């Protein structure tokens, strides 16, 4: 069953409060979750925030940029166009 935006936000708030206080065990309703490190908590927070953005419809589209690097030779004319 999918969680609502309010449920996701409640989990985010609880997890951030636990991380800020240095606690690695978090309670969500009747469930307890024990994290191995704050890095794992940060990864879970990142996933929850992405899930919240998807539920709210505010997710940003991903844009990939590519950069072409040259070796410093500059522009070379194709063969046969030296006299132009």
C-alpha cells in the first residue's frame, strides 16, 4: 500500500530528529527500525524525500549534460578543403 504525503513527511521528520540526536533506532507506529550508521539514515532520508516529491508531483526531471573535450588541436578542415 502506498503511503500518503503526510505519512512520508512524518517519517522524514522522525528520522531527521533521530539522526540529529544521534539515535540509530527509530519507531514508526508499531515498527522499529535500527540503522547501522548515519550514512544509512541519510540514504533513507534521500529516498523518502524523492518519494515525497513524486507523490506531491514536484519531482524535477533529470537532465544529463555531456561535454566534449578536445586535445587542443582546434578545428581541422576536412581533406580536400585546404584552398577554400
